[in-house]
């Protein structure tokens, strides 16, 4: 959803880039994450329910004959396990807002007194 909103990418284009993203994580993030001062799991129980109503229409646009179609169908099948949650119920400062849009942190600047 973020790629569609911020970059104009289709779900098909985003899925096609996924292997490249994973390679970048394996090369540039995972080897160094243990050196971080702080690590935390930011996953929230309601994330997939909130993402579902926005992700499904994008995933349904992947054409049947595209190589990314099977992955789009797999993701749609996975999302069937979740009831949709109205995104307006997600706090503006939730990290999942990066994907939903409407983050109160988008233009956040650290105040230095």
C-alpha cells in the first residue's frame, strides 16, 4: 500500500521487487542488527486486519498471466483469515501508519531545547 500511495507502484511491481528487498536485508541489516543499541518487535495484533481492506483491492489487480499472480493469490488467501478493521481506529502514531497512511509522525522532527 505504501508503494502504491508513495511511489505509484502496482502490487505486481511491488511483489516483483520483493526478492531484491530481501537480499538487501540479508546483506545490509541482518548481519548488523545485533550491534544496535536497541531492538524491539513492533508488530501489533491488529496490523493485518487494518491492512486487509487496503491490500486486497491492490492484490486483485495482479493479472492472471503475470509471474507475480501466484504470490498475490497466496497473500489474498492469507488475508482471508482476518476480519477487516477500519483504519481510522489505528492511532496516528502507530508504526503501521507508514503503510496505511495518515501517520502523525510523517513530518516528525526531534525537538532540541
